């Protein structure tokens, strides 16, 4: 596709689904908005499964997939629309498991502390830590990333590695955008700190997802038979491109304002062209919201 080409606006997932054996669907902003499920999206994924595709929800949530699965059930996401959930929390746990006895300082809300259960590690103060795991802001309803600059400076002074358990900068929660761990990781990385990213767009979460897909299907899935669905330009779309897989881009998620999309509005091709003008990758299609 030419650099100035506008990706096609797709009428529904059903027009693309026959091409793919595996669908990697983002969760926040695609399947639900952090408050309630999108019925058309969950129906589309259920229909794709019924047609023979394996659907794995791939989330940058800093919690293990099993925890995410219980959480989204509370939002009304039916279990019948997916085969498995893989989250960046799973990847973070895998990295910590390779460091038996490691001393960890946790940055994030206390609700994420159960993420460390069953691991051979100790939660300690920053002064005692060998590594820092960031799952988000402690109070994402009031704090901003700038509030964490003094803490990040202390981490940098000690030369600590940060494991960023959620590379998202922001996420939808109802009609608001909430700061995520990725915003703190960016400040730290820009200051010269070492950051290991557990989720999209980085390879480890895709490696884990394709491994899970092979277990579910009984054989490896070729990359050209996989479709990512997401609403993040720098996570879902960039990650798919880096893995050599196609991406269906949901424009009505976290980038809705960039596309000039009010709720229920149609995509404006001129605004679409401007948003993708500086991008080096393109989705195979775009929808305002996921549907069949």
C-alpha cells in the first residue's frame, strides 16, 4: 500500500474473517470500555469463533489473564466470544519467575498486589529493590504521570530496571481516558532508565499468545493467518506490524478524537488521511467500532 493510501473502511468483521484462523482482539476500547461490554463487538467475536477461528483476547492489563477474564465477565463480556485471555500481567509474571528470590518494589494500586502471589520474590521498599514493577498509577482518578517524576528520578539514580506491566499510555474508562503504566515508563525511558515492556507492541506477549494458540488448535498458526484487532496506533497496530500480522483498526477507541469521531459518527476520510499521514504501517481495514 502506498504511504498516502487511506486504509479501507470495513463494513464488518465478517468480510475479513474467512481469511484468518486466529484473531488477537484487544480488550479495553474494543470489547468493552472499562464499564460495560460492547454487544456488537462480543457478537462479532462469537460469530468468528463459530466460523472456525480461535479468538484470543490480548490485553495490556497488568494482571494475569485469568484475573482479566473474571474482571471482564463483570462488564458483561460473555465467555462464548473468546477461547483464552493473554495479558501483559502474564508476561510480567514470567519475567519475575526467571528471577527467583528477587526483591521487587511495586509501583501501582494495591489491587494489583495479588499479581505476585505464588512467585518466589519479596516486595520491598525502593531502597532495597533490585527491580521495580510498574502496574500503573496508585490513584489514576486523581494523579498524573508528572506526580511520579521524583520517584522515577530516585529509581534512575539507583540504576533500577522497570518492568512495565502495562505499556498503554491511556485506556478508556467509560467516556474518560485514564493514565496507565506506559506513561510512567516513557518518562523513565526518556530519562535514560531501562524499561522492560511486558505487553503490546513488544514481542513477548505475541510469543506467548501464539504459543497458547498452538495449544488450543493443536498446531502452529502461520502469521499470515492471524488478524489483530485493536484501537491503539502505537500498541495494537504497531505490534501487529512488527509481528508480520494484519490488523483491523477500531477508530472509535482511544484515538476517537484524532479521527473526529463523536459517538455514533461516521469516519471522515480526510481526518483519517491526516492521522495516518506520518504512520509507517497501515491496517487492512478500519471500523468505527467492532461489529460483524
